């Protein structure tokens, strides 16, 4: 069981990087669909309102967490199907 956990580490790192890229793409499209411009506001952008900056941060955080959880869960499920062991 320990070998599966060690072997899964690099897979988990790769999946984490891919989930970050995917979440970034999903967030940018979501931000556009909500009727905002292409550029996502940064917290230090003085031309943006508090409401706009906080809304972007909350949406971005929710999307990143959801995509990461889905990708992590799919990776763990695939590992169990291949090896018969859940990678804790």
C-alpha cells in the first residue's frame, strides 16, 4: 500500500498543475459570461471597485476549489481501478 502512495505522488502533482490550468480557463470564460471585460481585476487595481475585486476573487476561489476536487477525485478513482488501492 505504501508503494501506491509513493507512486501516486508525481501523478497527483501533475493532476494538480493540470487542474490549475483548467480552472484558470474556466474562470476566464465564466468572468466573460458574467458580462465583464477580458481582464480580471486584481486587488491592487485602483480603477476597480471593491465589489468587482471581491466578486472576482470569490468566483475564482470557488471554481479553483471545485475543479481541483473533481480532478483529485478522478485521479484517485482511476488509481483504485488500476491498482485496487485508494491513494491516501
